[in-house]
C-alpha cells in the first residue's frame, strides 16, 4: 500500500510540474532529462511513470475524466438517474473539473484541428468515455429510453464521442458569464442525441407496417 501511495504521489508531482511548466513557458520542456533534473529526480525515474511527454499529456486528460466519474459515483442519487440524466451529469461535472484547469485545457483544445475526431491527447480520455457511455446506453436500452436499432444501434457511442468533442471545443471558446452558453449547449446537444436515439414516429410506423405484414391475409 505504501508503495502504491508513493507511486501515486510521484505521478501527481510530475503531472503538476509539467502543467506548471507548459503554462509558464507556453510550450513543453526541451527534454525529459532537463525536466527531471529540475524536479530533482533521475531521468529513469520519469520513465518509470511515463514513457514520453505525449503519454503524460494523455494521462492528464484521462485523470480529468476519471475525477469526473469518481465525483458522479460519490453522489448517492446518481445511481437513480436515467440514462439521459447520467450523460448530462457527466458533461456538467466534467466542465466543473476542467474549470480548475482551464488555462491548460484551452492550450490543448484550441490546437485541435477542425474535424479531428481522434486528437492524440484524448486517446486515454476516449477509452474511459466509451466505457462510461456503453454502460449508460445499455441502461437506456433496457428502459427503452434508447432504441436498439439495427446497424446504427452499435454506433451510438461514436455519435456521443463526436458530441463530446463539440462540447469541449464550444467550452474552450465560450466567453459567456460562468459559461452559461456551454450549459445551454450541453442540454440541447444531449436532448437532441436522446431524441434521435429514442423512439420516434418512424419507429412507430415501422412497427405498424411490420404488424400489418405479419398479419396479412394469405
């Protein structure tokens, strides 16, 4: 247990020092050797935790989402939320976590190329997001809040990932008071997503046509 705490403490020290350096200098450290030396640690000690600055950056973003999900699960009421409410809670809580790291987050988000669906710094973040979303989509399908349609039913998570990238970039460029526009964007985006994934008039028409076909007279 003591060893795990030591590793966690060293991880945190490296991450905080890296973020501070990037914010102060507007760029990454020149080398891992110099960065480690300034932290009064051996270069090999850095590599015991991260194999590159890119890997470190991915861990930092994954931590943002892990903290978000941990905060959600710490609330007793969360387990009673509907699928839609859980996604809303995820986005609202994520923005709160990012607010405490806004300067660093903006440096990354504002460098994203338009239309880039796989930004490298969000690789690990994306894996955690998909795991969370798969669980709430399964819940939604069980309660029929989400309709499991042929072919596209397996692509819902991908659509929600694109929505997440939109929300992150919207927030990075939001200059409204207390990010009120981002809150509105989240509500509208999630409502549209669940309206599309939920039962629609087309589903009812398809069910009726199927019923008529199955009950047609020979």
